[in-house]
């Protein structure tokens, strides 16, 4: 069982920066692939950024070059640094943890989400 708690969301002006944090409870954090998803008004939930247990990262084209995902295994925390924010980045951002064991058991956990609003 893993619990994920996001923080750091809020109202920010276009062009400014924000850092989201996702704190995980439970053990084996370093073995999970972590990711940030978001769901904007009237849109489907989309993958924003991911980081594997090995540290490999990937980003949606819409945020590449602006957002950075990172993890601190000692703190059981994953971060999303968002720079040069645009109004279209407005969404609820969700933290996700995923793991598949050698026995093919699947573990998939979600946080409750944190609202990010980019507006002047």
C-alpha cells in the first residue's frame, strides 16, 4: 500500500514558475516508476512527465524544455519543476506510482491531485 500526497499547486501568473511535490508513504519507493499526469478543463488526463526507478525521464511534447521531473529516494518524494507556465498548463495535477513485480503483480497508485491555475 502506497499513499501519495501532492502539494505546491496554486495560482500563478503566466511566465512564472512553480514546483509540485509528491510525498509517498510506504516502502519500496525507489522501485516504483513515478509520473505526473494532468487533466485540464474539458480534456482527457494526459501524461506530463515520468521518471523510472532507474532515473530515466520522459516528457510530453507540450512541456518539454519547460518542466523537469526529479526524485529524491531518501525522502520518498518526486518533484515537478514547472517553468515558463502558460494558461494552457492550467489543470489538476496528479502523482502516480507504478510497479510490476517479477511475479507480474501490478501496483498502481494515485494521489488526490493538486490544482494549478495559470492566469493573470
